[in-house]
């Protein structure tokens, strides 16, 4: 009887594993991303952050075999009280990320006195936040931007989708992957930079993704085509994927001259 019960358990576990592997798409990416957001208020702080990123931090990351780093500023920065600079850094693994600890960075770029050695009453920023992201399974490897137009006109659209609960959040992630939402973005030429779920951040449960366009007109045309697409209408009407987003934040960004994306 014991042997029969053990055999039944083995069959059950095997069946579940096979079912799970059949239901899930083939993973193409297990990478992680960091989205570092600098908050600042003065032109002097902006210049200090830009100098540090362009001449110290990005060269250090590239020397550590990390490429395709994006640096962006919000299009509305000029009129915002709380101004922001967004730094996107792709990692192949958590181990690679752990190898670039804050002390390691400080030691490598210690010559940048305006940022690293800023006085307590002349801080280089107001504050910064770090968001750890995990790539969606169907997200291809990060590569150079396919956009050809001037950087000053490009629009990078950062979207944050918060879920009303962990279960419904996972449902939205499934909608992007198994449901085919990322494939739809690809078919319509949205030039995605990344698709990911937030592992650690101030707003959770949450997923974030970024698409890119030659200019704002192109951005509007792409979203108009997306909204009218029959595949999207079918997906959006699917009862399986209802009420899985409770709040959306949309931020329009432009790359800095020294951004690698």
C-alpha cells in the first residue's frame, strides 16, 4: 500500500510539472534591471549628477561589462519643482548586480569630488530611489536603440501598472506574457526597452515597462493603432484579464546626450 501511495505521489508531481511547462512560454531572459531615480531641485545639482554619470559612473559600469545603460530626464523637468533623472542599468544576474556595491563604485570614481565628496550643505541631489526589476520571461536581451532620429526629439515612455492585489498583479503579468500583450507591442513597432515586474520598490505589487518612439507624434500614432487593433480589443475583453490594474503612472522621458540607449 505504501509503495502504491508513493507511486501515486510521483505520478501526480510529474503531471503537475509537465502541465506547468506546457502552460508557460519558453523563457528567453532571466535578467534584472535597476532603475535609479535622482531627485534634484537646482541647476547646480543637475550639473553635478550629469557630470558624475557621464564621466565617472557610466564609464565604470562599461568597464565592468555592463552596456546599454540609459539616462533620461522627464520632459516636464523644466517646470517641475521636484526634478528627476532616470538611470536604467541592465544586469544579467543578481550576482552581477551584487558585485557592484556602493563602496566599489565610490572607490572606482573617488576622483569625482563634486558628487562623491559633496559637502553636507551642498548635496549633489535631494534624494534618490532605487527600483529593482526582473525581466519578463519573453523580454529579449537589451540592445542598442533602434531609433534613428535626433535624441532631442525622441520620446521614451515609462509606464507603471499597480495591481489591486498580488493575485491580480500576477494576472496582469500573465496577460503581458502568455496573453500576448508584449507580442502585440512588438508587432506594432513600439521599440520596447524593457518589460519587468518590480521586485523591490516603493509601489508594489507593480510592473513597469518602457517603450520608445522617434517623437511625440509617432508615440500618439502608435498608441492610436494599438487601441484600434482587433487583437488588443479581443485581449482587453477577455474575462480572464479583467480588473487587474488599479493605478497607472505614465512618464514621458528624453535621453541625455550621453545616454547609451
